[in-house]
C-alpha cells in the first residue's frame, strides 16, 4: 500500500468498508483498512468519525445499528493522533481557498497535513493530485 508512510483516510473509504452493498468498493476499502491496521500507518480525524457515523447509521441501504457504529468509532479512534484546533480551521479555509475545494475537504487535508500524512485515501478529490504535500489516492482507481 504505502510502506510505513502515514496514510490519512477520508470518511468515504471507512463507509465503503462497512457498507456490504458497496460491491467491489466494499472489498477494496476493507483491504485498504486491513493493511493500514497491520502496518499501524492509518490516520484520521474526528470529522471523519462523525461523517462515518452519520452515513452508516442513516444513509446507506442497510444502515448499521447505532451501537455497532459506535463500536467501530471507538476502534478507529486509535487512528486519531491530533485534534482539530482553531489553527486547523484557519488552515482548512486557506487550503479550500487556494486549492478551490470545499471547506470540508480542506478540513480533511488540514488534518492530514497536521498529522504529517504523505497520502490521503479518498474518492472525493482528484486521484494523483498533491495538495499541501499530501498525495490524494483513490483506492478504487485501477
């Protein structure tokens, strides 16, 4: 996947890994997360956990029960290494403005940058693009 480089994970990857109706994306996302668990190189933010919880309990075809989603959030909380500070929000607004992306994607990238991540797994941004030193990789692109 990425050696021992820090890999930040966007919520869509986490959601696909737990959405049994997501087909090949479900399988690919599960494999990505398993590899990151094995290497200890997975990172994410509280924003990712929030988005994950809402999506898997309300927006997928077969929603998870709240207690199951909470258990997953607890497990993945180990991947949150730093916290959103006011400076993170300011940085996100700068990234959003200069990179012409949504503020929320800017928050993901600001958190990834703050954690020193080399790579961001996401399908929401351009595969192969590097923003603030973080390379975006869509694990569903072959």
